[in-house]
């Protein structure tokens, strides 16, 4: 019986070649649902979405067979709920579009600048705050050159955050070329890589990638994105261990998501499992109100209860900072300073 269930479940690609695994990702929700034994579960999907479906097989393999409420499945499934419009929700919830100017740099906070290096991801998270981001208009060689020129000319920037999309979708040589440009700037002390690939495509974490991140005059920090302990399978834990062994500091940011991780057991377990994998919890973001994501919203009052419950049971260093991004603020705003909605 158990063997039959396993045989029908999504299987991770066995190639170990990350580019091939990326190409083999699910692009059709019905195919994933069928592999999970949910073809006839009556799940109402949005077939009209402009934010396409995409899930790696490595990630799908961690979903529970036959469970329409699986916490990983919920993160990627384009539910019909996405089509309902809500007044407080829009395409640019944190005011990024106007920030872009003529390059691909977002310069919101002191000392740090965020460089959008690609619009591509290995997985499409339905709650993504950049799901309507104008990648087409904001990327390209000329914009990247202007962004690097702006970083080079501004000695106040000591940390560059590589973001996207997912910066580790770039090929090694493109990434190495970008890192070399940053390495030539003496005021850059840290480069932070915001990525989901160690989680959704662990084969991307290769010795060559780690060598290019660590053999630099700046310090590299890896900020991964894990929302649920079920995402931490042995392949991901091994990829994270390699990153730590190479000398990278590893932090996690998660998003508080209704039906995924709005539960003290899940969040406490996530922190414990991250720590065992060598990763410290950094942020737990309140959902940014981007169109199509309201079914993931957790009220601020509930978020406060969860935060208090976490504080009461975990060491301080395993309690993530619960924050919301507010357009115009000088930093991410702690939950304690936010009004209850
Ligand atoms: C979140 C963010 C950062 C990084 O903020 P930290 O609090 O340092 O993690 C930097 N730039 C932009 C535009 C951001 O959205
Ligand atoms: S990996 Fe990150 S950028 Fe890409 S869809 Fe998910 S949340 Fe958005």
C-alpha cells in the first residue's frame, strides 16, 4: 500500500543537473494535481492568471500525496481565489515601481542597495510581492550597467543585495562576472544573495557556485526562503550544510501565510529545523498586499499572538523578526509598531 502511494507521487528529477531540472519543472497545475492523486479533488483553479504556474519536481516531491491542503501545494497553486479584487490590494504594494528609475537598483534603506538581476525563478510562489513587477521593462544590459555605475559612485552603499526573480537562476559565468564587478568596488563589504534555490532546486548549490561566492574581498550572505519545515528535505539540508561549510552565513526569511504556516507549532518547528540546518531565522514578513493574494492574509492581531507564543517557547535567536514593508519607511517595520488591521 505504502509503496503504491510512493510510486504515484511526484518524483524529483534524478539528473542532478540543475539546468535540466529547471527545464523539467511542472508548468501545468493539472499535471501536478494528477501526480498528487488530486485530479478529482474538486480544487477550483484560476486558468486565466498572467503569473504562470511553475514548480520544480524536487519541491513537488515533498508534497503530501492526496492532501489538497498540503502547505507546499498551497504556496504554488493558482486558486480561483486569486481572481477576486480587494480594495487594499494592488500591483505595487510596497512602492517599488517608481523606485526603479532608469536602472535596476532599488535604493530604499541606508547602506544597502537591492539589485534586481533577473525576473526568472525556479518556482512561482503565488503570494510573491513581485508577481506583477515590470521585469521586462526594468532589466537588460544597459540598466545593469547604470545600476553598477550608481553603486560605484555611492560610497554609502556597503552592501549589495542580489534579488529578482532569483539571482541563482543565473548561470555561473554570468554570476561570476557580476560578482567580479562588485569585487572591484572597495566600499562593498557585503553581498547578500536572496534566493529560494537551495530549497526548491538544491542541485543548484555546487562547489563552483560556492567558490565564486566565497572567494571574494566582500563577505557573502545567503538569505534563503523557507516557509514550512516540510520544505527542509535531506537534499536541501545537505545543500545548506555545504553553504555553511564553505563559510557562508545563512539566514531565512519566511512569509506568514494563512493555511501554510499561521500556526505556532509549524513556526516553532520551522525555527528549530532551520537551526539544525545551520540557518538562523531572520524575518517573518507579513503579506504584502499584492493583487491575487488575499487568501494568504493573516490579520495583524493573529500575527501578534503567534509572535508572543513563539517568544514564550523559543530562545530569542530562533524568533524571527515579524515585519511589514511599508512604502516610505526607513526600514522594515516591526509588527509591534504596526496598527492592528
Ligand atoms: C528588504 C529590502 C532590503 C533589505 O532590508 P534588510 O532589513 O537589511 O534585510 C534592502 N532594500 C530593499 C529595497 C528591500 O526591500
Ligand atoms: S522565488 Fe521569490 S521572487 Fe520568485 S516567485 Fe517565489 S517569492 Fe517571488
